[in-house]
C-alpha cells in the first residue's frame, strides 16, 4: 500500500501532464483532451452519417451504410494502424501520433454515434415527421427544425456513455506512441522496473475514478431526460381567478 502512495507522490506530475513543458503534453491531460476533441469532432460526422443513412436517396444511403458496417466490424487497433500508415501517404508529410489517434477516433466514434443518432430519430413518433411534411417541410427541413432537436435531447445520456468509451479507447494510442495516461504509466514502470503491479494498479484506479464519475453524471442526466419525457413541470404558476382569488395549484380557468 505504501509503495503505491510513494509512486503517486514521486510521479504524479508525469501521470498528470506527461513531460510538459519540457516535452509534449501527456498523461491524464492528453487523454481527456484527445477524448473531448474526438467526441466533439465525431458528433457532426455522426449526424451527417445518420441523416445519409435515413435519406430516401440510395446514392447516399448505401455507401454510408457500408462505411458504418465496415468500421463497426473492424477492431479499433486495426483502424489505428491503418490510419497511422495511410495518413503520411495521403498528405505527403509525417503525421504525429496524437493527430493520427484523433483522426481515428473521429472516424470510429462518428460511425458508432451515427447509430445512436439514427436510433434516436427512429424512436420518435411517426406523426412528428408527417406533421412537418404536411406543413411543407422537405426532408432536411423536417430533420433540422422538427426531428433532430427532439432526438438529440433524448440521446444526451447515450452520447455521454459513448464519451466514456472514448476515454477507454484512447489507451490504444500507446501502440503509436501517443503520450496519454497509459504511455505515462509505462514510462513510470520502465523507471522502477520492480513494481509493475503497483504502477498499473494506479493506472486502473485512475481510469475507474474518471469513468465512474462520468457514469454517475450519465445516470443523473438520464433521470432528467426521463422526467422531461414524462412532462413533469418544474413548477406550476399561480393563475389569478376572476374574483381575484388564486386558483389551486394545477387548476386552470374554464
């Protein structure tokens, strides 16, 4: 137990920010930055893919469906390696491991989130789309003004859950030398050599604390969304009656 405390005391800065400012930013900071930017950039990609999959045009629907199925059916590690070797060929320049991992996460999480978005859209009552169509809205008009605002609100808990998965997925960046938390923990282990169990126990506990905190936030958000779906009002205002006396709470004037 004391050896774990000593390791944290002596190496907390390396685990927190890596070698920064004398080297690239790493540790927990790099993991969170990579996860946040990955999910933020993947979100518009996921919406575009979901809309393409639900569109009435086969020229959009079929290629996107193939892309989503292929990406979801291939291990993330394989996509990371492909991206790592393909990006320099396409750009003609050396691409850093951080940029490679970010591009991979945008593609991978975008495809997974697109299924969440598609499911949220299809879960809405069909009458929503039919009513918008009767008002003269086209496909993208219906999606932009009627369907997506409702679907995205209902999908907030699922999106936060996907963000937690993204944090866990960043550990695979270690294979291409992305200096995230797992890479920093391995540096500590290489320095100590004799305490691998304690080092990776600290790593596991750190991931657990971060992911458990976000999971609890997800549960709280799910309760809020469920309450909004049931139409539970925050407060009912008092309405003055005709004789000047207030009506009881929740009662309406005839």
